[in-house]
C-alpha cells in the first residue's frame, strides 16, 4: 500500500479523495467508489500500488492514438479497479474485479523502475496507463511516469476523463498524451450506463488538458439504441470543435460485451454517417474505429484531401507526412512525431 496523493483529511477520521470528480468522502475503514482506495485510521491508501494485473506491448494506434508517435509501440499496464462500472466494459474482468470478488485485490508485484526498464528493453517509445481507469492507480502511474521521463520515454493515459483539475495539474509535465472517452453528450447516459457519473467533468477535463498542452484525442463508442442519434452527436462534435477542431475524434463501432452482450454490433453505415457529421462540422481529423480495412482509418490532409497515413487496423502501411507537412500542398499536420 501507498498513501494516496490528492486527498484531504476531515473530521472523525474521514477523508475526501480529490483524484476523480466523484470526490468520495470515505469513512474510516471504508473504500471509495473505485474499490481500490481505502481509509485506514484517517489516512487514505492506494491498495493497487505496484500491483499490475495486466501488461502488454501494444501499437500506439490501439489506444487509439493516431497522431501521437505513429507507428511506435507502447508498453501498457493496468491494475484492478475503476471509478466507472460501464455496462459494456470489455475489460470488466479486471476493472470490476474488486466489486465482484468481495474487495479482493490481485496483481503482480511490479515496481515503477521495473516497468520502465522493461519498456526500454522492449523498444517501446512510451508507457500507456490503460485497460482500466488510470486515475484510480494514479500514484503508481505518476511514480512510473517520473522515472520514464528520465529514460526518454513518453507517458500516455487512456481515460474516461473523470479526473479533477488537481489531478490534471499533477499530470502536467509527466503525461504527454491522452485518449479520452467522451461516451455520450448526455447526462442520462453517464448516470445509467457508466455508473452515476456526469458529462460536465469529462468536458472540463478535455478543455483543461488542451490548455495544459497535453496531446488529446477523443473516442466515442456508438451503441445501438443508446447514443447513436445524429442530434446528440452533432452537439458533441460542436463542443470538441469549440475547444480545438484539430482534436482527432475516433467514432467507434460497438460489439456486445459484459452486461450488454445481447445488444447487436453497431451498423457500419451508422459509424460512417456519424463520422461524416464530424467532418462536415469542421473537425480536421475524424476516424472510424473497430472497422478494420475501412478508409476511415486513414489520415488525410485537411486542406487538400491527400492520403497521408494509410492504415489497416493498428498497422501503418505507409506514412507520407514529411517534416510534419502534407507532401502535396504543404499544409501543417497536427501530429507529434517520434
């Protein structure tokens, strides 16, 4: 265990956790909503520090990050636990593990210095804190990120965006890129599907991360009958546009999972239609996700339409960007290259 970052001691041995926007007030002997932060005698502890439940070497495109170090590998780690309990979670076996096993915490002893060493030895350019919500293992991620920076590695969060401003301030200078789920543009969705969350903290995080200079890409998973209405998607796109039209937006196809295993996969035509809405409203980079081989996986010049990066799934078949510019018209492409 490790004493938590970003919490406040209250009266009667209560504490308030300030990592995520639930800002749980935790009684002595109890845990927060994430299931992995416990108040012990008035001190908040992380129960998952150095407890990796998953590790893998992934293409950075899998995060998905299409404009951050394209074509590189990212050393990915996670612990159990999550502050959301999404009904369709594809990683529910680890994200919901403490809740489904009477609070039990599992994971391999894997200290930050070892994570970094393995990432360097495997030829990765970055470490990704992913699979579950990295905010809930923030101490582990931050301590690892500090060492990674010294070794020349970048750090990536794949997140639901429900962290606080204080957490983002602490990420400043450590976390280089984020893929943020904007699951819907509806509070009702966040309440019913994601576990009594709200939309506004996610939007606030998106805007604040951009102000901090963190590279941000956004993903929206489209679930049939839930969040596929064009009017809602238009409102979401307009909000992204107001923050920065250069934020890459991934509109992804849903497949049955967890407690939504009877919901059919999203019709490909719906994904393509919503992607076109994103383009028509001015987003410079819009991608279709979970449709391998679709032309919507490719990067095109926002000025002249030239094919710049040709992809198949997570594989890059060709990259024609030269010195950060389109080779045909010279347009500057919003991208972080290795």
